[in-house]
C-alpha cells in the first residue's frame, strides 16, 4: 500500500467534503502561560514581559548546580481550573516528568513537563461548525510544564534571557477535529475566551505568552481510495492571523506537493515546519525521522501529585460562567443580537462593563453599541487591554442615559466619549461644562433654519425643484451653525415643513 | 598540632575557654595544608577564620550550639557560597556558587567552621576517589591504597584527624564505604531526611548528605543539625523534631538484629567476614538477639542501581553545557561547542555513566530497563519493609573488601561497581545506614554496616553506640600517623 493511502471499507465514516478537492484536518497544541505571580518551580516573578534581561532569575530557573524545583501550588490550581473549564477529567494520580533535550534557552538540559499522566485529560469545547450549528472539539490533554528562556540573536552571537525560564505553561492538546481553517480559528478563539474567562491566563499572544502549534493534514479521495498523507506541524504561531495564513498555505502546499509527485508521496511520518509571515510561506524545520528522543522519565526531585477529589470539586464549583453560557444569557436577558453578545463576551472585562452599566439602568442595546463601537475602536487604536479601560461602568451608564434621553446628540456623544476616556471625567460634567446639551427648542432651531434657508436660497430652490439631496446640504449647514448640538430629528422636521 | 578532638571534647574546651574557635581553625587549617593524602581540593583559610571569629563571639555571648567553633570539612560536591565548588570535575572550572547548600547554611547557623572542600570522585561517581579530576586521595592507613569513594577526601580528613567531622554524600555507599575503608563512622540518613538543595545532583532519587566522624555521638550531633524539612527541597519530609541522641546509652539488650544471609555469599574477603561475624557476636553478647533473615532481591540491586543511577545522572549532567558557567570550549557552532565542552570537561567514568543512562532511557529500551528497574526497586523496598517488621535493625559488612591498591581496579569498572553491593540496596530502598569500625583485616580497617527502618536513625545510633562502647576499634589510628 502506498504511503498515505488508506483503504476504506464500504460505508466507512471517513467523509471527504463534497465540492472541494481535499478536506483539511487540523489539530492544535496551544501553549499558554498561566497568570501566576511567581514561576512554576521558584519564587521569581512570572511577569517577565518587558523586564530588563536576566533580572527575574535565581539558581532554580537558571539551572545552577544543586538547585531543586518546588512546585507552585497556584499554578497547579489554575491548570486544573483551565482543565475543568474545558470539561476535562482530573485524574487521581498525576506526576511531573523530565523531557530531555539540550538547547541554550533550556538551562537544566531538560524541561519539567508531564508525559504519561497529565493533570487534565479527555475534555472538549464547542465551536460554531462550518455547516451551521455547533461542533465539539475534543481536548486530549492539558498538562503543566515550564517555559524556556528566550534567545536573542545578534550578528555572529546569541544572547539568552532567562526571565521567562520557568514561567508556568499549560499545554492544551486538541483532537484533530477541525475540518477547515475557519473551524481552527473558531477553536483558537473559543479556547482563548474560555481560558480568559476561567481567570487562568490573559492569553497574551502579542507578548508570546500564548502560542499555537498547528497540525495540518489533507484528506482526499483518489482512485476509489481515501488518502490521508502525514501531517505538517507548524510551530509557534503567535496570532490568529498566523494560524489562518499558515494553515491555509500548508494545506495547499501539501496538495500541490502530492500532485507534483513530491516527497509527501513517500513520506511516512510528520514534519515540523516554521512559518514566515514575511514571505507568507512555511519552511522545513525537522523531519520526524530525525526527531529527538526526549527520553522522558519521572522527575525524581518532585513527588507525584494526587489532587484530592475535594479540591477538584471545589475548583469545579467555583468556576466562573463560561463564554457560551454568558453569550446565551446576555442575548436572552437583554435582547441582544448574537453578534453583540459575541463581542461583549470576547473579553470578560467588556462583558463586565456591559453588565455593570446595564445594572445601573443603561439601555442594553445602546450600551452594547458603545462598547462594540467606540470603546473597541479606541482599545485597538491605542493598544489598550479591555481590563485597562479608563472610564467606569457608571460613567458609561451616564453617557448612555444622556443619549437615550436625547440630552446630547450622537455626534456630540462621540466627543464626550473621547473626553471621558482622556480625562476620566463624568460625561454629565463634560456636557455641563462645555455646554453641549442638545438643542430641541423649536423656536431657537426654527430661527437657525430660517437663516440657512435665506443664505442658501439656491439649495432651497433645488429641493423644491425635486432634488431631494439638496436637503442634506441644508441639514448639514444647520448642524454646523449649531455646532452639532441641534436635535437632528427636530431640524429635519423643521426643514421639510418650511420647504414644503 | 594535635589531632582534632571529638565534638564533645572541643565543645567543652571552648566553653572552658581553654581554646578558641580561631585557634581550632588555625590548627585545622595547618593540618589541612600539611595533608599528604590529597584529601583537600581547597583550604578556605580566610573564610574559615571569619567563621571562627564569629563563633568565638557567640561563645563569648554564651549558650552556643554544640557545633559552634567545631572545624569541619565539606565534600566538594556540596555548593558553598563564594567558595569555588568543583564536584571533582573540570567541567565546573571556575564555578563559584552564588548560594550555599541548605546543609552548609544549617552548619553555618550552628557556628561550625568549614575549613575547606575535600576531594571526591568526579560528580561522586566512583568507589575509590580515583575518578577525581584532581588526582586520587590516599588512605592514611596505607597511602598506596585508596580511601574508598566517592567521598574519599572527607573520609581522609576525619580519619587523619585533620577535622572533627566532615560531610559527604552517599548515592550507593559513598559515605559508608570510605568510612569503612578509613576506619571511621560514616552515616547515610533516610532519603528525605536531609535537604539536597545546593548539593550538585548526581542521582536525585538516591543522593543523601551525611556525616563522617570518629565517634557515633558526633555523627548524631551533626545529623541533629542537618535533619529536617527544607522548603527548597520538595523531597524532604515534614517530621516532628526528635532527639537523635536519646538512645545512645540504651544498649542493645533486647533488640532484635537481623543478619541477611545474602550479604555473606558473594566475593567477600575472609578477613572482612571474620571481623563482621565477630562484631555480630559482640552485639549478641551484649544482649541482642540475632536472627538470620533473607533479602532475596539483593542480587538484583546492583543491576537496578546501574540503571536508575546513570539514567538520573544523564539528565542531571545535561546542564553542564558551557553556556552559563564552568568550562566552555568554543566550537564553530552550538552542537560542536557542546561536544567540545563536554568532551573536555567530563572524565571517562562520568561519560560512561551518561552513555549508560541515556541508553536506558531511550525509546525502545525504556520499558525494558528503566521501568523494569523501578519495579524491582519496589520489590527491594518491600523486602526490607517485611524484614523490618521482624527485626529492629540489620547488621552486615559495609564493603566486601578492605582498602585496595590505587590503580588495582581502575580498568575494571564492574569490579569497581561491586564495592558497593552491600551499601547500594540501602540507597535503592531509601533507608538509613551507618558504617562503624569493627576491627582490622591485614592491618586495615573493616566496617560494620547497620541498617534501620525508615526514619529510625535513633535506632541506628543506638546499635552503633552500643558497639562502640563495648569495643575499642574506633580508637585505632592509622599506623602512618602513629609513626609520625
């Protein structure tokens, strides 16, 4: 039998998507640093990002002779929390193992990890399926390990920064259950949300504190046989965009290679590839045949863990609401669209802001719009984390109140919002101080409308002559003269009345 | 320049102000510097005098700890802050630890005065001290012979009367065997009793720090200072404090002592067997009941040991890569730098064990070797546990032979490994064991090993002290010293 060929009996469940040349099969291994204060096996601070090199180090995380690891209880709790949030089982016996390989960023020459008895097994999460509805993606395991240091390459030399060395890392391994790049992205997004909601990690992809290794293979029918050649593992993808582009590229590359009669036809094992965002291509890192033998064995410096059933039950019962539940609740409780609910739940800080503001009486739909609109826009523009939004829920509720009672116009509201963001001042105070209250008084606005009609007699004539667009010029002029404070609905009504 | 006295002798002299810690330190430093046995890798003169000065201040202030002002020697595999630590290897060239091992800190806290660092087999891999990168140590009883190993220098420093006590590490017999071969007390505590933090790791599930002394009581006093939970070592046990000397005077009357028959059948020298049998009769005459017991898996212990120990060592020694500390031999690329550094830095025995260990852990061999060894390890433990349900302690020879000639076994690793057949089962099981002098064979010391149940060190000391009181073997001194 050819490499990659798999004879399929009649009625076999293996399905090859119709209408596409090949089916993609994707499984993802996610590494995510846990949000502990200290490292996995020593007391050094785990908040390494942006710190001067080698300032958060000690004999343990430098791998000095004689140093010994002492497990971080909080990291173990957080790892179990993540596992339980992913519907995993926490076995009664689990242990740490040494994974042996030499590299300058790995100070001990082995990584303390978990091999055959991981802390979490057999879980799942739900994603929107390609064909509509939802789909469960299996979580094979989620185990604890320590992060490595970072290498900084110069011209003809390399430097090592051990600040990251020993930071607790959770490796979450999915089943190869994703059948498209879209589903892979949905999985990554769902996992990110769950991990953040569970309070386990901030999942900072942009800092390298979360990374994806994406396993991609293609499956197709050829000459009555289903073919499923070995996969490529794309290492260290640090954004959703990279996952999308790399997986798309690699699937097509495998397909092209097959048809060009390339090495994939004779290869029996997976390969490891890297992703270059600059070239938009993957590149070969390692063939399985030349893969290292990690020589795992139980870590003798640590005693085996036996998480008590009471501890597991306590953690399970104190799990916060998970994103899917929260989305459903927000949608039904406040009549939000699925889209709005999805945006709010994409970050627990946004959801909390929404719920707090609505709890203070703000209109849910308007509040959702302001969070999904201006708030998100400014967060992205200024690269601010949702947890660091400068205004309070009470201030947002007040702003929404000013809008829904039509005390300020939508245009003015944007200025007030920006001012509130910058100065953290209450919106009511901003409106008061700057005199931004909306003008709805028909007498006052009528006078302005008369002035505009007199000044722009041609536009008025055009409108009367049937050019309806001329009304917009007149409307704009009125809003301009009132510095945006005029109630637009009153202005429109007055204009049409006076022109009619 | 007299020999160093026992803890009790020196402590009372210090309290009586008939000597001072500085004076004791000066004497010990002078003896260490004049040592003809290559026992010392480093005499830390300034460091020792500073400690001694501080000890004298504490003595003047009153109520010092028993070990305050007592000079001691530290096996150079135990990390000492600001004092170079070599592990007997070139690979650690120039390495000065930024922190002290917990055991050193505990002795510092007592006010004990570390005189320097002693010779050893490289990374404690050996039974003769001939695997030291800095040359072999010589046995004071006969300088043409080995002092045993791996803690050879520590044993010699005590046997030659240079210091009152020394620390060693025992992974398969590295305290007890050199203790036996140099005619002194060498003790290995229960695994988990003493912190390994700061001790250069050899085989993590087997290593344990323990004392060398000339008197059983001194060993107990040192253990009292060393024992106890260390938050930096997750394998230390939280146990209630106990007085390890409480049973020193009790004698063995009424005790049940087991003699495992498997410890008298393989290649044991007749002179050694004679001395040990005589010691067992002495204990019986003091009122102990002696019964023969069986530990059938003893035969497998050596095999188990030479899988688990190199396997752990192969990982523990991976950190010596020339990147952060120690020797570095630059190559054209990373892998070549690794190869050159490690090729130049490690000695033959260390390389042999890393190859053995790497092989045993490799895919395809792991189950057949490592996993199987762990299963047999469990069997060995269970056999000991069954025996300790019937007897209070076991008495055996420490080593099958007396000190052998330097060079006699270096080309035959298997013969060398057999030196530890009676001691390494104790490490495999994690039990405490002690070796005490029980007479001479061919004019050279023989050791009696006493093994007790888990955390039963007080029982160990009880048997050893009773034997010591009833005999005068511990008072024998190397003839080379008596002549001078």
